[in-house]
C-alpha cells in the first residue's frame, strides 16, 4: 500500500506550492486532477500531450520529491443529457486516458455519469425507486441506450491505451453502489472498476469492509475519506 494525496484540494496553489505543503508528510503518491469537476490546476494537459520531453520533465519534478502518480482524475458526467456539456466532459476524459498512457499512469478516475430520462431532457435523472414502474422504464432506457453503449466504447479505448478506469461510487450517478458498479463492469469490460471512497458508502448505509470483500479485484484505487451520519437529522 502507498499513501498519497489528491492535489485538487490545493487548486488555488501552484504545483510547486502544493509540493511544499505535502513534503513534510512523507507521502509516496499524488493523484492529479486533469479537468471536469477537479479542474486541472497542476497538470498542463495539452502541453504534456504534445511533448514527450515535457512529460519526462513533469515526472522528474515529482520523482525529485519521492512521488509517483497514483491516478489522474477527471470526475465528470460524460452521460449528461446536455450534449455540449457531455461532449466537453468526454473530451477531457479522452485526453486524460491518452495522457495517462504517456505518463505511465495505470488508472484514470471518473464518475460513471447519469443521463436524463429521454433524449429531450436537459438535466440528469437519477432513478432511486423501482416503483411506480415508470422509474424502471427510465432506468432500463438509460442503461440500454446511454450507459452501456458509451462505456463499452470507452472501456475498449482505455484498454487499448493500457489504462483502467476507476469509478467513484457516488449517489447521483448510475454506478453508486456495489451492485451497479459490478453491473457496469460486467456489461462493459474488466478494465472498468472502482475507486473506493468509503465516505460515500457510509451515508448510503453501506459497510466498506463488506464492499471490499464483494468487489475484490475490481478495486483499482482507494480514497481514505470518512463521513458522519447525524442520527437526529436522519431520524
């Protein structure tokens, strides 16, 4: 096991300033944002994609601090019903996979995304209830028409570039728990798996240890995060 830090939390600082902050902790890895929700404050994605020399220089800066890159993160919604928004997220993801290959990084982290309930929607529709049956109709349409076609294509693209895609199981997206993550993996490819973040599991009433036992080799990356459920508010 290697300990690291997602540097997106230092988005208001330069990479050099961020490394100054991390240095005393003796970490071994960094997870770097490349766009979409995490932004790309520390990774000049386009510049690195154009230059092998720049990639070498970038890795050397991190290696000089005793750090390697555990993952590149582009959490977004590539299935968003707003076509322009989805396209922008997809372009970031595609660039991130290509950059991961160039940097020798094996894992790209993302959300699984969430479509609308039809091609006419402009906002995502996250289905949380199996009855009345309208909801199941929406869910089946999402998976059959949007989720499986897109991720089957992207899973192959990632595999062709030697990269695994790790989904953070987060409510609001189609793969938010153990069953839905495995459903996506089984339908679209074994190089799709989980970025295990227990903080999102706690507030869904899930036991992270049981989730680990169930997912097994489908876990590609882990976030060491916590959350507290307030008993008064939930009651």
